[in-house]
C-alpha cells in the first residue's frame, strides 16, 4: 500500500467532507473545495467513464482508456453525511451520481449516472479498503460491490453491481 495513494484518498475524503460541512452550514460550495480525479480499475487499469460523455440520466458508466482531460472521467467521492460513512460517486461533467439501475437488487444490474438524490440508497456506497490499498464500493441498498462486467479489460465494458469477491475487477484507485 503506497503512502502516496493513502494520502490521495485521505485528501479526497477530507476535502469532500469539508465541502459537505460547508454546504450543511449554509455557506454554499467553497471555491476549489471539491476535487475530481480519475477512478482507475485495478484489473484493467482503465478508468470509469460516462459513455460518450452523455449528460443524460441512465447513461451507461463504462471503463475506457484513462484521459485526465476528459471531464466525464473525473469523479469525486461526496460524503452522504448521515454518519454511515457512505459516499456518492459524482462525475464532473454532468454533476450526476453513480446509480444502480432502478435500485435493482439483482447481481449484474448496471450502474448508470442519474441526478443525485440524498434519499436514494442505490446511489450510496460504503468504501472498503483492500489489503493492496485499493477501494471497493459496496452499494448500501443491495450490499453488492461495483465491478467491471465480465472482468473485462476492454474499452466500453460496463460497470455493474455483483456479489463482492476478491477479484480485482471490483477494486479501484484514485488517479
């Protein structure tokens, strides 16, 4: 587990917690308080991407060759703020959140982007750190983990939920 990685994760969580605290206090969003970065899959080394840069609700979230200049590959972890430690995963270009399709309980239900909601548990994820220092995102509504479908390493492979395992297709890192 690299110290740089841990510093980046800690900084991202601290910054999003500060932004939530400011918003909760009625101060609005502080300029520069929210940072966005790539979310890289440990199995493929590709990054989460909103397909075709769409801004539409229910647009697919896929993996694609990482390109930090693309705002539809830039993500932030936003604290839910209810004491659970859960986060919403928000994309920069649309301001929408990762959402498990129609709050499905099914394994392999697709993850899409959707307008963020404070009350939708299918947009809330518990972050689990693995022994290798990567992160898993466990959906609050289903208890399943986000993963790249089929454990593929090809561009445009979809993000979905599935039963949590030790496979690296369910592991992500920041940057």
